[in-house]
C-alpha cells in the first residue's frame, strides 16, 4: 500500500475541518494566501508596466504591456507542466509546493525593489514558482481522500472558495497601498501574503498526514544523470526560439512573447499526439480523448477572453470608467474583486443546481457550450462598451456587469472542466490530466497575447468583436458536436471514476 493510500485511509475518519480531513484547512489557508499574492500582484501589473517612469512604472506601450500580462499568465500555466514533472518524478507534490512558495515569495520581494531589472526578475520568479505550486497544491487536495471517499468533490468546492477569498481581498489591499505609497508597496503586500502562506504550510505539515510526500514515478539512475543535460537543452531551446523570433520582431520583449506563445500552443498539441499514439492507451480511451478535444478547444477560447480581466478590462477600468461614485473614489483595481465576490455568492447555488439536475439537461458538453457562448456574449458587451465610452465616463455597472456575466460563464465551465478532464483522460496519463487542463489556460492566453499585438492598431472595440466572432463560431461548432461528445463520454461515466 502506498504512502498516499495509507494516509487517505486514515483520513476517512478525520473530520476536523468542516467535516473534512484537517489537512484541508492547511491547504485552504495556504491557497488563500497564495492566490491573495497572485491576484494582488496581477491587479496592478498592467498599470505598473504601462505607467511612465516618472510615476514609478516601466513606460511600456499599452499594446505590448497588455500582451506581456497575457503571456505572463500563459507562462504561469505552461510552467505547471514542470510543476507536475517535479512532483511526479523528482521531489513529490508537497515539496514542490513548498519550493514553489519560496520562489514566488522571492519573486514578490524582487518586485518590491524599485528598479527595472528586479521587476523583470520578479515577474519571471512568480511565474516559475506558481508553476511549481499551483497544480500540486490541488493534487494534494485530491490525495487527502481515499479514492471512493464521497467527500472529495465537496472538498474541491471548499478549496475553490479559498482561491476566490484570496482573490477577493488582495486587489482591495493592493489598491490601497498602491494609491498611497506606489507600486512597489503594492507588490510587497503580495510578498507578505505569500510569506503567511509559507509559514502556514510549514507549520501545518503534519495535518497532511504524508499526502503528497511520495514521488510516484521517481527518475531512474541514468535519467537522473541526464537531468542536468535535459535542463540545459530546454534552456538552449528557449533561447534559440527567442533568437529566431527576434528575426521578425523588433524588440526582445516581443520576441519573448512569440517564443512563449509557440511553446504554449505546441505543448498541449504534443500532449494530445503522445496520448493518441501511446500503446498504453486503448481504443475506448482514445474515444474518450477524442470527445475531450472539443471541450478543451472551448476552454482555450474561454480563457482567451476571461483572462483579459487583468488586461483590456483593467485598462477599461482605469481609462473609461468613472473615478468616483457619490463622492467616493473608485480604484480601478476594485473591479478585480467583482469576479471572486460573484463566485463566492453564486458557486453554492450552481453546486446545488448541478446536484438537483444530475443526469439531466445540461450535460457536460452542453454546460461547456453555454459557458463559451456566454463568454462570447461578454466580449460583444466589451466591444459595445469600448465603442460607447471615451474618457472616464462609463458607470461602474457596465464593467461590473460584464464581470458578473463572465462569472456565470466561468461557473458553467471551470469547475466542470477539471472533473471532465479527470474522467476522460487515459489511465496511463491520469496524473497529467491536471496539466492538460491548465494548458488550455496557457494556450488561451498565448492566443490572446498574439491577437493583442497583431491588432494593436485597430482599437479595443474591434479587438473584442474579433474575439466574440471567434468564440461564437467555436460555440456553434460545440453545440453541433454535443450529441457526438455525449455518446463518446457515456462509457466514461461507468468505467472510470
Ligand atoms: N481562477 C482559478 C484559479 O485561479 C482557475 C484558473 C484556471 O483554471 O485557469 O485557480
Ligand atoms: N474566479 C477566478 C478563479 O477561481 C479567480 C479570479 O479570476 O479572480 O477561480
């Protein structure tokens, strides 16, 4: 019996946190503070990149800055592949989470130093550390439970709340600090958040009862010897890709954006090809994998629009929305809190609805289709908003309303997505399923980064119209494919978890 199973067995009687294993409380608060730091930093990242040097910013033009934010988001989720590898083959999920936390904190501290090179170093470190931490902390949640423990889904719902609680409060705190003391004070709040998360994780280690301590598929001796070479090879490959991209781009920054975009799109494609061709995958699993593709593509266009929350939508908040309501100053960062607040309010309702309607309309592919359609409609709303308001004239309900609409879309797709992924992934690739799901977010933001630079001369309204068109075409194709996906998914309901 593996360490994980043993710890999960003993957790069955552990009901220390809201009827769940006590370890969940540790992971809950660690993820809360980690997301506090992630979303707090992200709330001011674009403003920092595009603000003038005199104001403490980096003075990058708006299109490039927005593209950098998208590619940063893409890199975070792309690096979760490395996080998964580190956990499965090198150090285990718990240590990977811990090391990731240390790297993230170093990143935020680096960002707190008011200088340009340390700012870039900080951004790279936060992306790297988040890649190590994010997929693994979720994986440990799963391992707190025995395979057939009925509390598992509810455990993930509680965990989802911690993400959104952290995301709700940090933009408010960071906005306050940025407003009074500047960007770097804002970034230091993120460092403090991550510091709290780390201390909590170290102190709470015993509550995890060994979950995530094991290395499921350790490297053999020869592989271990080859590892430094592999790392070197990867670094050289990325450098070559950037060098190649600089032949058609006129700045290093744009070349880096292109290089990461290529990787973020090529990696998931390679994942699918390897899974389809693997001898460890049987015919039925191939059928499931085929059914998963339309869902995954839907998720790509979904995140392409959704993750503009900290990009184009953040610019709309700063440049086109009123700056005060009834004499109260409105900070643009506050809008970043609308989505997590709406998630906290609406997620329990949706959870209840899905339980009540289990086995009836809407099926999983239909929920995805609705989620993608709604995000497409939200893009149309943004196209209208950008065309309608110049200067700081838009009432707060416009952007606030779009955020709520996007939250409803998110609830149709995001929580459903991971469970569909785990159900449809071939057994031999089960532990990679989480990475594949996060790669949809990476690819979506890579596409966004490319569209932003390609359409930089066309205006934001046109940008959103093009996004809406792409998304609604994908949604129509998904709708047409619903019966096809359902029939292929049917056997997955019985044979796997
Ligand atoms: N907003 C969620 C989080 O930060 C989900 C992100 C995703 O799956 O891409 O955890
Ligand atoms: N709702 C996002 C994630 O849970 C958080 C955010 O975008 O602020 O779930």
